[in-house]
C-alpha cells in the first residue's frame, strides 16, 4: 500500500450521505395470480393507447392485473420506503388499422418515504433509481422483462402515499402475455438521507 493511501483519511460508511437499497415484494394474502378480464375499449380509451383519433368503434382486448405490496430496505435492513397497492396491468389488443397485436403495461403504486429520497440528477447524484418488471410463467421462469428506460423510480422526502405511475407499450414481443402467471418488481439504487 502506498504512503499516500495510508495518509488519506477514510470515511466510515455511516458518514456517507447515501445508502444502497433494494425492494422486497410482499404478496397480498399469500400467492396470487393475475386476474384475466375480457374488455371492450371505447374509442376514447383506444385513443389513450395510441391507436389513433380515427378509431370510432370499440376494440376487444384482454387484460391481466396483479396487486401486491413492497418495502425498500437498506443493506442494513433499515426501511427506505413503503410501496402500497402496487398494481401491474397488462392489456393485449390488436391495432384496428393493421391487425398487429400490442401490449400496454401500467405500473402504479403509492410511495411513502421513511427519511430517504432518490437522487435528483445534480452532480454526484444519479437521477432516480433503476426499476424493472419481470413477468414470470407458472414455473417461475422469466418470460419477459422491461427496465423502464428514462422512467426511473423516484422518491422525495416527505412523500406520504404519493401516487406514482409508469407505463410502456410493446408491439414487438407480445407472446408472453398468455403465459404470464407472476411478477417481480425490482428497484435497486442509491438513496439519500433527508
């Protein structure tokens, strides 16, 4: 070891202004499976899904929804945040103009901070914390995953049941929808003390 390294004062982990954190999912009342619903999307809903303003009739769709709870913890198991009513909904339909199938996925939840926040993008602070969804088949294998590029998990000091919403569309990989039986919501990143 060089003499420079020996002379440089170190910082204890407790002195650092941040902690790493991960999300633990807590199933609602044991093991749950997505609920399947057949839907008829009205034109205004079709417009919201990006199917164009010229859709004037209902569009048939299938939708699956799962709800669960989650808590973010530091490596020392101190609570960072509570996520309540985490709801993942995947809706599969076909574009009425082209017949091409697509899947629209929403992720929403209520976040409560326990004295931590995510980075705000300032120098030395990442903006948010990476998050993702892994859709699982009945055997627990991942059939599809999505990492929400440019839509990281965010948390601010003082949040109390703050509603958060994320979504994405996929017109390329849609075959996973039929075999989806479970979900894993992952959040891993750096969290700053308030």
